[in-house]
């Protein structure tokens, strides 16, 4: 029964987000789950200069790629859905940040290795 109410909540949010603003959020790579419901997505936090974590959010996919590289997995997500997901976690959100040049980035090899290890 929990699956039914979770699915209903997902469908209700999906209807609410039609025609609203979207953002692009870095994630760890994801594996599709069976069915047509929402995928479990794990947002990728970044460490700030003060050693706290924050979720970088980009208003354009080109900005995300420019800052995090072409191999960075990401999700396009409605702003409302993002707010729902991060509010419980109380995570700082930073819009269109400039990421340090020496920050860790996904590479083709790292992405392939992750997929091999998580299939």
C-alpha cells in the first residue's frame, strides 16, 4: 500500500510541475529501476570553502557542463520537486556556482568503473 500512495504523490507532483521552471542538478550515476515510477536519484553535494556541503544547481545544462565537466551525471528537475527533496535534508542550495578548477570531476573512466561496479 505504501507504493500506491508514493506513486500517487509522485503523480500529483508531476502534474503540479507542468509548465514550471526546471534546474539541472549534479547526481551520482543512477540505475533505472523496474517500472515507470520515479528513479532513485542521489544528488551530489560539493564541499564549500568553509567545509560545509552544498548542492550546486544550474539554470542551464551548459552551465553545469562548463563547471563540472562533460561526464558529470545530472538530472533535469522541476524547482518545486527540488525544494521538496532538499527541504527535509536541510541542504544548502547554490545556484550557478563557479566550481574550483581542482574540484573532483567525473571522467569517462570513472563513470565506466562506477557502472561496472553498480550493475
